[in-house]
C-alpha cells in the first residue's frame, strides 16, 4: 500500500493549476447554488459533489479518450473537468429539463448528479467510443455501479488479448482503455462492492476504483460502516507484492492534497493502463460541506469538533493555502478567480432556468388562452372554468403537468357541451399528452432499426442431413457453436460454462474449440457475472452471461432491474447494452432448483425482453434473433428439457423465432389453455386426455412474456372458444395473473367470454424435493384436466357431469 506525500510535481504548470482552481470553485458554486434552487422550489431534490472537487480534478487529468467511467452521483467536478458536462447542462438536469439536446445525460429522467455520455447517434448506432471520453449512465442504488465497472474493464482485456477483435477500432485501441470507478466510503459496505473487487482481482483487468471517503454514510460514521474504519486497510490483503503477481495496487492519499493526488493518479493510471492491474485509490479526509443532500442538515449528526475540522480541511481551502504557500498566485488573484466562478455559475443557472421555463410558459399561455375561450363559450360553467384558469395563472414556478391538470379538470365541467372552443382544447390536450409520452415514456426498449421486434422470422428447416433425434442440449450446442464461429464479438461467461461446457453441457467442447476468452468459467458471483456482461455490452461486445439456475437470479435481479433494464430509458436512447442473460428453471428437483418466480422477474425487468421457450430448438431461435438485435433479454431454458429428444435444424445458424408471437400448439373449439415453458408438455398431455371426454382444447404457448402476444393471438382463440384457462408454475397471482390482465383487460377478451376466466398456478410455496413434492406442489396433468373440465361442467353440466 502506498501513501502519497504532498510535493509539487514539476509537470504541473501554474496555468494548469489555476485553471483547476477555477474549475473547482465553479463546481463548488454550482453545488451551493443548486441547494438554494431546491429550497426555492425550482427543483425537487438535490445531491451535490461539494468537498470532492480536488480529488476529481486530479483524476480527470489521466482520463484518456476511450476510457470509461462507472461512477458515483457526486462526480460533477470530474465530468466538468473531462469536458463532458457544462454548467448549463448541470442545472438543466437539476430542473429535470426533458430535452436531450439540453440535458444529454438523461433528458431529465434521473435526478441531478447522474451523469452519462451519449454513446449512440440519433439512429441508435454506436459512435466512435475509442476517440471519446465515455461515462456509463449513473444509477442511485449504492455500489450498483460496481458490477458494470467489472465489465467495462473486462472489455479492455478482451480487446487486448483476442486477435479476432482487433478490427473493432471504434471501440478500442489494443485494450489500452481504463475503466474508472468511483464510490463513496459507506457504499463499500455493500456486498456487491466486495464481489466486484474480488472479480477484478481474479480477472486482472484495468479497473481503477476511487473511494471518496468523507467519514460518513449519511449520518452513520465510518466505524459503523467498515471494519477498522478504513476500506484500504481491510483490503490490504489484495495488494500484490511484486510485478507479475495477481492482485491490486492500493494507494492512500488525502483528498485535500492537490499535488499528492496528481502524483497518485498518474502512478495509478499508468500501472492500470499498461499492465492491466486493478487499482484501488482510497481518498481520505474528504468533507461534505452541505451534508448528504437537500433532505437534511449534517449539523444534526456531526459534532461541533467535526464541523470545525471539516471547515479547516475543506479541499478548496487547502488548495488555496498550497497555491499561496507555493507562491503560484496572490490572494487577490485567487479572490478574483473565486468571484469569477460565482458569476459564471450565476449566468449558467439563469440560462438553464430560462431555457427550462420557456417552453413550459408557451404551453401554459396556450392552455390559458384556450381555457379563457372555453369559459367565454360556456354560459353555464363559465365561473368554474374562470376559476381554474385563474388558479393556473397564479402557479409559482409552473411545470408541464400544471396546465394539463387544469385542462383535464376543465373538460369535466363541459362534458355535456359542444363547441369549437372545447374541440380546440381537447386537441391541445391530445397533442400535449403525445409530446409528454415522448418526453417521459419513450425508449423503454430499442427504437433503432436493430430492435428485436424488427428481426424477421426465419423458420427452422430440416433435411436429410439433420440428425434424426438428439438430446435438446445438442441443439443449443450447435447454435452456440455457430454463434461463436460467425461473430468474434460473442463470448459466454458463467459458473461451469467453460471447461465442462456448463452443467447441462450446452457449451460442451466449445472452450476447447474457441479458447477460454470466448467460453469462460467464472466464480460463484451472479451479480458481477451480469455486470461483467453489461459493461462488455456497453463497449460493443455481445456477451452471453449465464446465471446457473433461475432461483439464483435473486442475487442479480437488482442489477438487472436498476441498471440493465432501465439503461435505454434513463438515457433516452443514448446508451445500450445488448446483453443476453441465460438461465434455466421450472421443473426439476428441490426448493432451489425448480423455481419459476416469473412474476417477480417480469415485473422487475421491464426494459428487457423475457423469453420462455418450451424446448431447446425454440431457445436456439431466440438466441439467433437476439444476436441480430440491440435489445437486452433474459432467456429461461427448461431445466428438464436438455435430454428430451429434438432434431437439429439444418439452418441452425440462421433460423429465428420472433418475439411476442404465441404459437398454437393444438387447435380446439371448446376452451383455450394458455401456458409456456415446461408446462407446454403438461398441458398438451392434458389436452390429449380431455379429447377422450369430449373437450376440444386449443393450446397456446405464449413463448415470450415480454413482449406479450403482440397480434392478440390469444384473444382470437377466445373469440372462437369463449373460455380460457391460464396455467404456469409460478405462485398464485404471478405470471398467470399477468397473462390474465394482458388478455382480458389489455386485449379486451372479456367481450368473448361465456365463462369466468381462470388461472391454475403452483402452490404459494416452493416445490419440495422428490417427484411427489413436484406433483403435489405444481400443476400436473390431472390438475390441468380437471380445471379445464370444471369450466366445461359449469357451462354444460349435462354434457360434462361432475367428476367428484
């Protein structure tokens, strides 16, 4: 572990130092002004980077084109310093300006302090990332930036060591890029921090982690957060003892010591970039002059002595002292810089506020004009309408929804009236709702021409050369073999994926064929397996990240939900990570190897596609579809299907299965049974048995839950049968409830129902071990038969008398 001493480095010119001082004060004034804007009601919430300025100025000096940041919501000074954030953009984000040209990080969708660069052009295509300074889009959950950081750094390793990627010059220059991660000291208490640190050490990747240590996590001091109160001390065992040894380089440095910080970051970045050795920089003795956020005051929990210490050790105060002691500038010159910084921020704030309010005012003025016209045209309700308009006029700091609320309220009062004024007001409202849908609801999924929904279907073909029947796993093996062969960007990672070819052998022999950079074993670390995939996908690669069992997705669901699924949305199409997450679930044996928590998953990962193929051929078609697209997805293979017999399509590398297109497995006229995955086989057997008793069941495999039945195939079936049963292996009210809502509510299938729609799910608990545990816990053939038969009995008791 290295502790830096403060010395003046000859590489720093006076001009550079004073420019840094100016930028540091501009950032500080932005924080101070931002807090005031929140308290004045112009912004809803504020979280700022004051007290962290000097360390970030030093780090930014060594952040090169092609590098990536995966950071912390206090990194505003760093973003200013690398030229990827202006003061006006900073305030635009504080005000939640929804124009991506004005607020390019998130288009107003994330609270302030959440930064990201636009990695994609207006058509959703990759820009030249090797020549730009890049920031992956920030998220708020503490330490959740760490799994993605592993992947961003891992991509550099692949670009350096895999010759097949050398031609991808827009993404990398020989893997020389460093992934910079930042995190607050308290967030290092999260398990995913330690998991990511361990993964980085095992992989030996260019990952530079800076810990901004101000001694607290909101109100909780370090002694309650970290053993020994120091993250660098407890990670000392990761320190490598010599070059060539696996491990980290660890540095400790004071956050107020400008010269030492510059020296440390120069050394840290060099070893990270050149040797691909991960680095931890523990930046100690930082302060937080305004406390954690606008939600409270730190005077409530910091002692008088601590507050006095923080005032004395403020990093900009210390930098000023150092500049004066070094005779680089006079006090008057520094005073002038500070005053100029304050004025620069004032002007930027004013411009940002003016831009933000201008379009809102124009919309409000138009709404008021139309409301006044409606009041004039309405003799009966003129008083109420005038009152609504007056209330809108008096609104201080109006936002877009104020005018919309007023118009919607006004239209209630004239619901029985007919006038041109009313028609014009309705037209305004419809236009506003459409524009605001684009502002606030767009880009949950890809809107580029590479969207998974635009991939054309190519049906599986079979010829004389196709094997008669093989294990289902061999279909997947052939598919993965073809994917790896045709696209050098494709690689697979996961527990047991490499040497043995995964626990079910779908990758058997492929590591030996393509090498361990393409088919790679990982440790048991689901969150960072997914994060490794996200980061690599952000850098133009096409990873398949495997979570060994669906039940273990719980370890990774937070990263999938908060990071991957929301990525396109929270950047309004500025970033994408087309990661394919592979797992297996449904029936097998035991509580933790038979899970079907589909409701949990599909309600957590909106922004990803959720695919539930019934066999391995359908799964292979989905993999081919996804590889042609730029959407992320989760594929759940049937755990009990790997040794069931299937044929390998002769066009295994080309055939695709479309998303959102259910398949009718069996036609029928009496009742529609809707299911997916392993339940398809159960339902098909039950349908066969129902035929013996005069019940003609139509069986539909939904195939994908997100998206769900785009063409309303299920409703078309119900129009014919007038009855429906939804069944799956999830808990009651889970995915069956979702399917019911989609079909009966969204698709309007209630119009065609002659019987109550019903759901048949598993029991509320997980399935016990053994075949009997499965039988008495999850829907079986007899359950499906009796549920369908009971619906028919209710409709026609004479034709279908009670069984019991």
